C-alpha cells in the first residue's frame, strides 16, 4: 500500500503525518456516523430490553416527554471516544487478514474477481477481534441508554450511573471485572459471522457494480456499503437482542443463567418475534452509517497509497 512512497529523509515524517491524518479522519467519520445513528440505537436498545413500550413511536414519544431530546443521546460519549480504536481494529484486522490469505494488495484485488472465501474469513476474524475490544464499551453504552431518569435536578435522587466512568466503576465494584464483559459471548457470536457477511456483501457488490473498471466510484461505495450494513444487521438482530438483554442482566438479580437460557426464556415469555425487535431501526440506520463508513475507508486507502 505504501509502495509509491520513496525513501528520503522526510519519508518518516510523511508516514507519521499520514497516520495522524488517517486516525483523525477515522475518528471524525465514525463520530458523525454515531451521532446520526445513536438516537435510533437508543430506541432500539430500549425496545429490545424493556416491555413498557408498544412500539417505536410509543418509545420515541415517552422518551422525549420524560427525558427531552437529550434522552436519545444517553451513553454516546464512550462510543464516540472509542470509535477510532474500534474501527481501526476492525478494518485493520480485516485488511491484514485478507493480505495474509490472498497475498495481494488492496488495489491488486480490485483488478480481479474477489475470492469470497478469503473475504468472509478475513471479515469474520475482524469481527471476532473487534467484539472483545468493543464489549466493555458496548455494555456501558447499553446500561446508560436504559436509564430513563431525566437530567438530575436540585433535590432529586441522582440516577444509578452519573456517566460512563461512574458506570464502569460501579460495575467493577458490584459485579467484578467479569461484569464488564457480560454478554460478550453473544456479541462475539453476533459479530464474527455477520461481519464476514458484511465485508463479503460490500466486496461482491463493489465488484459487480464496477466490473468494467478497476476502482469503484463514489456512488458504488455508498450503495455497496449501505446494502452491506442492511444485510449484516438483518442477520445480526436476533443475537443483538440476546446481547442487549444479557448486558442488562445482573443489575439487581440474575435473570439468565447464560446465553441459551436467555434465548429460551425470551421465547417462552414473549414468543419468537422477540428476536426481531429493533430490526426496522437497525436497517434504517445501517444504510447511511455504513455507506459513509465504506466511502471513508476506500478514500482513506487511496490517500494512504
């Protein structure tokens, strides 16, 4: 990827500058995507973990009335702070795994039909690694999103968690270090195959839409990235529900003995449809967020090369 950079006394400084720009670009892209998608994510998480809402509209109305617009942005600070690291882990692991499997550079692969097996395996490896990096941040986000108290007023009782750091300290104190990884296995099972499918869909659509050229255009990146997001989230939603429920488990008492018990209990109490809660919201935010993600990823690779 860096073959076009010639050796010179300034080569090191140029590489450092490119790395700095890539980190800043990755953070800005991820932060914008999170801010756009977080209100929908908050509604989705509440629908998946609570039974007090009759649907999306009812959840939106009750959240706004009780907590104002700020209620939709609860739990957003940790994801914004960690988005650059999480995206770097995912796309870096995917790119390097694919390079090891195929022994060809990113742009060499663009000029030939993709090996879909290599893409799926590399994406799955990226999903597995990302899941463990993401688990504590995602748990804290979900706990904060489920706090329905309005902002603290003078004389009012404070919420259980006063912020992400206080949430992390409280979980460590009350549930131990393992508490921060509650629901991690559901997250791993959600992300490992679905991120393989995610990259597989993107690369396949990119190749199909640009069969007569070597590089995908901007429209191709946006369309392929958007549909990759929708398809992967459609597959991921059932385990996303299980993951969110297990992350909320243990606040006052343990309701589930494990991942399988969570699935069986949820079906017994609420029927098979429980696994598709949040599917509409996941799909709605998946297209724009992932379209921007892949658009930025491709242009960043071109900048670095």
